[in-house]
C-alpha cells in the first residue's frame, strides 16, 4: 500500500484522472454484488449406520461464508447448480471492491493536491 501511494504521487493529475476513469469503467454491475468467501466442506449426516459415521463423509458441498470475522461468520449452503454463478459474483465483487479502493486512493491524492473536482 505504501508503494501504491508513492506511485500515485508520481503521476500527473491527467494520469490520475485517466486511471480513475479506467477503474470506474471496470466496475461490474452493482446488482451482482455478493460478498463472502466460498469454501467446500464435507459433512456427517448423523444417521446411525451411514457410511459417514465411519469417516466416509458426504460432499464436498459448497458454502458461502459471510460475516466480518471468523467468529461472526455464517455459512450458507450453495446448491451445486448455481455454484459457478455464485463464484463468479464473489470474484467480480472482490475485483470491484479493489477498484473502488483504488479510486478512493486516487481521489485522496487529488484532494491533497487541491485537484479534486467539486
Ligand atoms: Zn451420512
């Protein structure tokens, strides 16, 4: 991050604005936003005599972990039929959030130079 800030300081106002425009255009449709982390887990069903009781677990199944920290995380089951779509949304959301952070860093740099548009 410190490197990034130094990079921005070396760019002209025109370059900063052009980079900001590129980042803004790269943003996905906000309606697809989905925050979380996908993970695969195997499960024990609990039925007596099931193969999982002897260690041969069911799955793996896909879950979306949502929540700010591990302690508050909640797991949502993701049906296999939509797992790829969910994965794409989560990845696009990560890219979009990185782009928003980069746009904010550029705007901070422009503000510091008194070049932020009113
Ligand atoms: Zn079982």
